[in-house]
């Protein structure tokens, strides 16, 4: 996983809503958003008539709207991954995707945080897969995916502007490497990618064979270095940036990508930000054509 900010980092409002089950509470409720319990108004052992009436009304309300159980972060991540896969599959027919179908086939008991799930899925579609989720017409409750392989100039700098569907996946891996100190175990990469619905042993709708793409294609293209870690049982491998990555992008651009995905500022990761600044300064020196040495 990407390491968390060490200072200044504040979760986005949208992330707070997801953790609170879309309830917008004061942060004291358990993660996932358990329905609030009505405060007791009874006084003494028998309670007043008003209290008994309130209790009776509360019981009837509970029967009408059962409380939503707690949701773990893993459950939310799996639901977002499921929603992303559903949208990608439905888009293959190029027929608008109806909100009612999403609610029926994917969202289920998560209707209370549907807007937040849709926003998270839209972010993942854009940054990992290169698609933008848009509503076909205002208030139509129908959605389509738009290919964003030709991003606007501002996003082109952040994304790397390679113009292929695999760019988002490559940037995710490059970000993981940089945030982990410029080297990361392969097992850690797959632990993170599984949360995005990308598995080493399963064919992917967009990426085909993800393991081959990352461990062979990106390596052959010299975006990644991939080597076995000695004396590991079971055998494990590690990734580092390849020479082509150092020529085509920079630590600052990758850090900006990571920050944009997390809806935060690059300076929220002080160590990485200082390292990226040093890299930028080294690149700016006359006669320097490569990156600053990795720390």
C-alpha cells in the first residue's frame, strides 16, 4: 500500500463520508457507518408516557428501515472494485448504463453511500484505466465511459501522457515504488493491486494478463527493473524504476499523481517531497540529463 502521509495530511471530505457510511457524522461512529441509535428519553424505572410513545415509534421505524451493519474498509474497497468491473463490462456494448441497474446488480445494501461509491469508482476508472464516467444527460440517471487517452495538458503532465490504457497501471506501480523508498517487493505490489480488482492470476478486461504486463512487458520496455531477492523462501522479487522511467518522467510528477489519486497535496509526504525537489534541482543543473541518485 502507499504509505500514509506523516504530516499535514487530512482525509478528504469524500473519504470521511465513506468511512462514516456517508452519514457525515462527527467521526466518533465506527468505520462503515452504523445507523445512529436514538437517544433514550425514559426517566426512572417505568418511564413516562412520552418515553413509551417515543420508544414505540422508534421500534416501528426500526422495522421499516433496518439498521445497516458496520462495513470494514476491506468491504468498501471490494464494493468499489466490483462497481468498477461492472461499469467496464457494461461499457463494452456502448449502451448507456442505467443507475437502476447499478443499484440492482452491484450496490445492494450500500444504497445509503451510493454517491460516494460512484465517486470512488469514477476516480479509479480515470486514473487506473483511462476512462471518465459521465452522466449522459442531466438528471438522466444514465452513464457512459469516455476514453481519456488524450488528456488535457495539465493532466498530461501528471499522468505521463503515454497515450495507452496501461499508463494508469504503470503510474500506480511507479508510485508504489517511490513511496516505499524506491524499492518494493512484488508481493506488496499485488497486495495493493488486488484492492483495485487487478489480480496476477486472472485475465483483466483492460490489461489482459496483468502479471505478464508488469513483470515482462514493462521490464522489457525498461520502465521497471525486476530482480529476485536472494535468500527468500518462498521466492520473492522486487521492483525498482528502470532507466526509461527516469528519462520520461520524474519523482515529482509521480508524487503529484499519487497526491491527486489520494486528493491530497504532494507536501503531505515530506520525505518524498524533499526527495522529489532534490531530483528536480539535479535535473535543472547544466549538463545533467538524468535523475538525482536514489536515497
